[in-house]
């Protein structure tokens, strides 16, 4: 990617100067954090126009991450479904195995620009933690990762990877012991030292400027995909599909296509075990506007406005909030937000593995499952592009132990 092209990617119209996407986003933080976030906002504004920063980012994307990631036509899966043609944007082939490295490299470079010594963050499935630990090792920064005890057990291979890379993994044993509680603990630790640390949020969530900054770094996915798909087919995909937790992989794909009204866009949330409280994480489907972790968004909340417990078999999707730009895109009806339950995701996990030899992350399997439903209803000349956000190496022990191998 040329330096000029990279510069063009981070000149989006939204959010506004206060970090709002319509009524969502903003910065609802304690007064002591306001100057800290202002410093990060100003540093990022300088970085996004600094030729040296942009050159470094482009260098690492190409020569370290391995970008551009390819687009693959899943011919065997498409043939089995007998309908629309399924294509995969192979973010699972990035170094560290997921899309998370895209924004982690960017955030680590911003931290270096600011003179910080340590990165601090939360992780659910562990992909953000691994990617941030990788970026920290690459750029000579310390790294603390907070992770719920449930996820530490479920995603043990990623815990070991983080520790090998030199990060300190800190289990969180309160609340539901999952992603929301890890975010709480990481924010508290960050408040203890905002001078030498930078919080590197793992999705398009949190107070301004993080939803914008992570979105900008992830938008490389959509830019590549649009160019690659045109080269491959002569046009644009008819449908985009991506899973939604906080929403970073999804907005990374969607952003470049938002003005292409002929492209229908679907974000896939986890319906989990049922739509009972605590058995799903379908925030945009069942939530209502609220505030969590310093920003306004759709939120699964109780009558007092407190976050409800959430669940997904995919640790990277079990968050009660969602990115503010996704909240805005729901209200404006530009993106369709739908759900897939646990069993549908497991079925898709095995189908993609056995038809195409690609083991997807459980998060990505939600997108694959919805795309399979959609493809079966379409004529063969229609196309669906899935953001295959990560590979399933981290999930295989959990899947086999919990669900067994299919007969």
C-alpha cells in the first residue's frame, strides 16, 4: 500500500469533533481522564498526517503482518449450498491469526509516538491480547493484558502465546469473569498510571478517539477487499457479512462500502443459547441506547441502566455494548443486524473446515453460518463476501471437548 493511499484512508467524515456518530459515541469519563484522552486524540490527529508514521504503518502491514490478505472463492462450500457464491476475506492468514493485528500495530505506533512505555488492554478470545503482545514485542514496549478467568480457561493456547511474547496476563475473577469484567479491570489499572501507559482498546468501542482510531486502522480490510473483488469479478460483492461483538472486524470491512448502496451489508450477533437474559449477546437486536465504558451505544441493560450479563460460545463476542458507529448504522438502516445461535455457529465451524480445509474462529463462524443461510436462498450469480476475521486454532480444544466431532 502506498503512503498516499494510506493517508487517504483516514479522512472519514464521522465522527464529529466530540467523537459522536449521531447520538452515539462521545466521551463519558471521569474528569481526570479528560486531559489524557485529549492528549491521545491530538497525538493521533498528528500521526494520521505524519508521512513518517504512515510510512511505518504501511511497512509493517506489508512486511510484518503480510498484507494484503487474499480473497478466496469458497467454491466447494458454494457448490454444496447450491446458491450464491461465497468469498472469504482471509484475515485469518495475517500474522497472529486474526484482524486484530491491524489496529494493534497502529495503536503501538501511536504509543511510541507519545513516548509511552507500556501498553495495557483487555482481551476476550485472546486475539487482541496476542496481537497487542506481538506489537509490544516488536516495538519494545511492556504489555499488560487483562482477561476474564472463564476466557483464560477457554482460550488457554492464546494465554500461552501472550506469555511467550513477554506480556503479563492478569486473570480477572469478578463478575461474570469474561470480557466486560476484563475491560473494567483494565480501565482501573490504566487510571492508576496514565503517564507511562497507553490503553490500547481492542475494538471500535470506548471513549473518543478509540472507536475512530481502531476503525481507521481496520479500514485497510475494506479497501483491499473492494480493489481485490473488482479485479477478481469486475464488480462489487452483492452482500457483505461479518460477525459483531464490539465490531472492529465488521466496520473494517463495511467502512469502504457504506456509500455503495447496491451492496447489502449484514452484521451477525451471537444469539447464544436463547434470548433469555444472560444467554446471548445480541446487543443491537435486543438492546437499547445507554452508556458503558465511557461511550454511548446500544446496550443490553437492566431497568436501572446497568449492563446485563451476556454470553456467547465465542469469547470475542460476549460484550453487552457495541461500537457507536454500528449503533448509528442500525438507526439509519444502512446495515442489517441479524443473529446466529451457538449450534448454528458450531455447524458452520465444521462445514467450512471439512468443505474448504479452513478452520474458522468461533467468532467468524457466526458470519459463515449466516452467509450459508443467505447463499442457499440466492441465485448462483449473486456473491457474498465474508470477513473471515480469525482462524480457529485457539478454539479447537474447547469445541471438541464441548461439542465433540461430527459423525
